[in-house]
């Protein structure tokens, strides 16, 4: 491409210099001419025809070709050279340049063909992705999509009763993981969220600490390191600690301690709360729910709110009548009360609840008495947040739900269909 541009530039210069040369020769001819004005006019016309002839030859010539700079300059400087001789010389030079350009073009074509053939061979000889070693720079989502993920199955409901499964809502993550069936249900939820590798990572670190063989420990440590760079999200500090230790002949398994804490914290603070609200867990509970529990809801509003499945169906009914914000506020406050009292986490959660449900004009606005709303807002601004922040608001919301929506729910299709399904 650069050669073509250079040739094109030289061609333009040649036309310009040819014109200047003819104009100069005409000027000299006028000084020496003693003919009549009509003869002079004829001479001018002849010169213009010659110029146009040279330009026509130039237009019909391909832009790749050009003259030798030294010879061409000598011809232009000599005013005694005939235009015919100049044109003949140009034609010869044009032919030479055309041949050189064609040879160069053929060489480039051959080179590009060889390169394309090589690239095709490389593509055909590529090793399948499944048999290659993981690249640390590979995107974790690409890796998870390429790997074969075997879906875990839910445990049979014959081996567990409703109270045991319902206790997972109010318990801790460690209590859930200590329950074999609870852990299996949690793993099914993580699989749906494409996050089962987090729980597997934590389990394998525990298994690593129990290994006695040095070779087995090192092999598992290398495997865990590969996961840290592909599917498991850990900080750069934790990753550097592992890389620094794993190069040793007998690396210390405690180098995974920081990574273990980070992944466990992610499970506890993010994925476990979402599990307790998930449809998968609610459907599992519904299969275990005795019919006597659901019948009790008709006589006790507190029993309805205290039951995970009952609240789920009550929320569906409230959604249909465009009044579910009251129950969602109630559930948010229950979660607020489960956080450590007067902690920064409680303060942040209280502020989020106030902005989501109590701020005027929000989509999920809960209508409270003006004085009660102002009291809550003032405490949040003064950072006077404790477990009693929403106590009065909860009493008001429970009364609103009990007066009309609760009575209508007991006669609703949602509740009656559930009773028919339960044994």
C-alpha cells in the first residue's frame, strides 16, 4: 500500500513538471518566433494538443508505475529534447515499472496464500478445550459454560419433616451445612445460581487439611489455585498468598485460610439469605407442609405470618390486589431484627428500608402516620439505630393487613387451592 501511494505521488509530480516544461518551451519559442500572429496561434494550438496527448497517455496508464527519478529529471532539464523522445522513453519506463509491480504483487499474493494455509492448519490441529489446561485469564463464565455441570438432585421428602426444614430459615449457615439434607437442598439452589463452586471450594479446603500424603496435598492445592483464577472469586491478596506458598516443596495448607474466609463470607452474606427467600426452598417446604398447619391460618393471623409457605401464598394474593408492599416491609423488618444490634450492618439496612418503603413517593411506599414516619427518619439521621427502630411501624402495618386483606385471603383462590393440594 505504501509503494502504491508513493508511485501515485510520483505520477502526479511528473504531470506537473511536464506541464511546466512545455510552458517554458513555449515561452522561449515566443521570444525566438518572428512569424505572424496567426502562425503563433497555430503553434500554441499544436503545443496544447501535445500536452493533452501526454496527459491522455498518463490517464490510460495504471497508477502503480513510475519513471526512474534520475533519468526523468535529466530529460526534463534538457529543453532540446523532443516531446516524442520523451514520450517514447516514458513508455519504456512504464513497461519496466509495470513488470516490477506485477512481480511484487505476485510475491505478496503467494505469501498471503501461504499464511492463510498455515492458519487453517493451526485451526484444524487445535486441541479440544476440555483437554487443555485452564488459562488463568479465561473468563469464569466462559469456563462454567464449557464445563459439564451435573445437576444435583433434591433429597427425598420421606427422610425429613416440616419443622426440621423450616428451622433453616431462622438458623445460621453453619447449622444448615451441618444438616446433610439441608446442605443438599442448598447445593441445588447454588447450582441454579451458577455458584455451586463456592460451596465445593470450601469443602475441598476442609478435605485438604485432613490429607496425610504430601503429593495428594500438593495436587489438590494446585487444583484449588486453578479454581481461584477461573471460577472462584477471591481477592488478589489471597491469591498472592497462595501463589507464594505453593511453589515450595512442602507448601503450608494454611495459605488458603484467607481465601476460605472470603468465600465463606460470600456464602453467608449473599447466597444464604437468597436461598431462604428462593422459590426452590419454598416449593420444597410446601411438599412437607402438613394440612393442619394451613388450616390453622384461618384462625390465627400470627400463624400465617410466622409460616414461610403461608407468607408466600399471602404475598401472591396481595400482589393481585396491589397491596404487597405492606408484607414486604414486614419481612424486611424481620430481617433487620436478625442483624447484630447497633452494628454498622443494622444501620445500613435500616437506612435502606427507610428509603425503599417510607420515603414519600417511592414505588413501594408504606403509608404510616406522619409523626411515626418523622421519628424513624430522625433516628436514622442521628445514627440512633437499634433493634426497636421499626417496632411501632410494624404494629401499624400488621393491623392494616389484618383488618381487610387477611379476611379476603382466607376466601381467595390461592388459599383454597393450597388446601386441596395438601394432604
